[in-house]
C-alpha cells in the first residue's frame, strides 16, 4: 500500500530575503578581497599576463549574481508539513531530503531568530531527537507564530503539558 502524499507548505517569503542578504554579505566579505588581493600581491605578474583591472571584479560580480539568483531556486525547494503526529521537512534539488520527525522522538525544541530573520519576520524551528547523526532537524523560514504553534503542539504531546 503506497504511503499518502503529504502536501507541503512553502517557506515564508521573508526567508528568501534572508537567503539573498546572506549571499550578498558572503560575496562582499569573501569574494571582493579575493578579487583585489591578486592585484596587490602580484601586480607585475598580472600586468605581464595582460589581465585587465576590471576582470576580477567581473568574475566576482558574475559569481555573486549566480549565487543571488540561485537563492530563489533553493528557497522554492523547501517545504514542510506538521500533521500533529509528525513534522515533515523537505529540501534540496540535486540531493533531495525529506525528513520525517515523529513527535514522540523529540527531546528538545528550539525557536530562534537571528538578526536577519527578525528583520524579515521569520524564525527557525529546531527539533532535537534521540541519536547522534542528524539528531537536529531545522525548519527555517516560518513565522515566529507558526514555529511557536508547532513547538507548543509538540510540547503538549511529549511532556503532557497543555499548550
């Protein structure tokens, strides 16, 4: 008998903005110095090779643009569903992950918001389960209210506490 297909909810649009902002910061902090350092450290060698001054900047811009555009594809590949008995988290393209966390296996629950997440109104729900490998399942990009609702529903089932 085939398993029923659980319809997945998409992440909040604010998570897309968080992902794009992280890409921009990554590009600025790591890629820009990588484009400038060769001209400071090896100016004669680059001049002898005929490398124009704009070439490293163009490479950085192309990589940054690619990463910025790929954030949308990565964001669209995420989905989740909470059935009351289990949390489904799905993501990935080349390697597709679909993690199912039964409520009874949850030992600890986190709801967190970093600076960028607060700016765009999203949070991350973290479920800690028994075991060592892959014992933390994270669901980024949900509203704080949704994360707290799921947390309270799980807490009510595992601890006998009414939410």
